[in-house]
């Protein structure tokens, strides 16, 4: 059986990733594809348990190194139990965040060394890498405003401050610039329909639907 496709969504807080993951999943299912929509941290029972440690509580609850180690523990379980089995059966997997979030949040935002992050990617991800990464970009102030309207208990990262989130945004854009063959930047400041149309165009350009 042909391996499925792996699409990841990235971006700062309030970029609308969850909404766009749902829209893209529905559109791909409408094209007759087997689609698994998932998220990070989380996406498997073990990873969801770790998620609770990461996204709630005081912003300084963990150092950036402790944070990234928890992230990669969750990511490994997610890969083993959700992502890899789905890809092996030929499904398309769409994940709300993946390894680029660690590069941006703990790396660009938190100061974790690129070599350390690279070693984690090598040993934890192995050959499970995205075919396409969609980076939803918007000004930090707008993203935090949207995230604030969302509310809820999972606001630990949102509370890290504007300077952190500006470094985060720059980190994502640097990833896109370094890997243009894999990444597509989408203006998330537009309305949801315009964003979803831009995403569909990027998917069609990188991974023609029906071509596996």
C-alpha cells in the first residue's frame, strides 16, 4: 500500500489553525480520501496526558529545556500510536502543530540550542516528516487578541508576553524561508474563507489530491 501524506499546520497563537485543520480535513474527505485530523501536544492518550502539563499553569512552570523534552515525549507517542499507523495504511494525516512548533516555541522563543533540537528531531522523528507545512502568519497583536477572546484554561503559552510571541513569529518565518520546498506561508489575517482557499491552493500545488 502507498504511504499516505502528512500535512502540518503551524503558526502563533490565534492564527486559526484548528478551524483550518477541520476545513481542510472535510475538503479532503469530500475528495474521497481517508483523513486523520490530530493535534500537538496530544493526538494519542499518552500525549494528551502530557498536554495537560504543558498548556496549563503558570507561564514559568517549566524551563524551555524541560518543556521541549515533555513535547518530544508526547510527540513520540503521537507518532507511534497515531501518525505512523495512519500513514502506513495510506491515510492523509493533518496535524495542528508538529516539530516546527518546538523549533519556534522552545527554540526561537525560549532559546533552546538548534543543535539540541536537531538531535531530538533525528532520534524521535526518524523518517516521520511532513510532506507539506502550512504556516499561518499574522501580526502578534492580532493573534493574541483573537486568542484572548477564545478564553479557557489552556492559556499558558499565550501568557508568555509579546516579545516571546514576536520571536516565535520570526522563528516560523525563518523556517519557511529555509525550507521553501516544504513550507507555504498563508496570510492568516484574512477571513476564514480566504485563508481556506489559500490553503487549498497550496495543497494542490504541493500534493495534488489523488496523487499518492
